[in-house]
C-alpha cells in the first residue's frame, strides 16, 4: 500500500502541461528567445537591458515559456519565438551522431519537455526537432535501463547527473 500523504502528480508529456506538477511549473519558467513583432506599450520593464517605458517592434529578448505561449498567435503576429540553441541544427547533428555523450541536464533539465513545447510554435524545423527528440530518447533509453538494472554495487551519480528530468524519473521507477 502506498504510504504517501499525497498522491504525486505526474508531469504532462506532450503539448499540454499539468499545472499541478512541480516539474511542469518549473518547465513553464524556462526562458525562450523571442522577437517582438509589434510594439508593447508600457511593458518596458520586461526587458532588463532597456530603460524605456515601451518595448519597440523588433526587440529581441527572453520571456518565460508560459508568457510566450500566452502571447503567441499564428494569425496575428505578436511575437516570434526563436529556437533555443540546443534545438538548432548544430546540436541536432550532435544528438543524431551519439546522444549518450551529451549532458542533457546541463543543456536544460527539461530537454524533452521543452522540446515538445517548442512544437507548439510554428517553425519549419518542427519535424526535425520532433524526430531528434524521439531518436535521442531511444538512443539514451538503452543505456539508462542497462545502468538501472546493473547498478547494484556501482556509484551511478556520474550517470544520473547527466540525465534529463524525464530520464531521471524513469531511472527512479525502474
């Protein structure tokens, strides 16, 4: 019988978040590079490097994922979301070559979750990003499962600290 005083809430996987999950709350605060496609009057305080009262059209800055998703519209261009470095073509090449050499936690502790959220925004690279996320997970899954099954007398801290939060969750449950 489960002895928790609460029921753990699983993070959302895919396009929608679970707002009761701590992992999803932390994910929603990940910052994305954006460009303002229109002027935002009296919101200059959102851009730390500016001393003006307004955000001018064309301004590049970073906003949290929750705010970027709230302001993003396909029909009426309010802002454009740029890909974070880890999802660009150069990093996708590294992931496709050997995903096991990459420290996903250093790249961002929510690599898979943020990547699936990036698919919410229109980008011609979305199919490539989705394919890389899947192939990275598949490529790293075997090593994660093997080490979780054979970790009886070994120190696994070096491997665990390189895992994404999704992979850590798999490692704990195995």
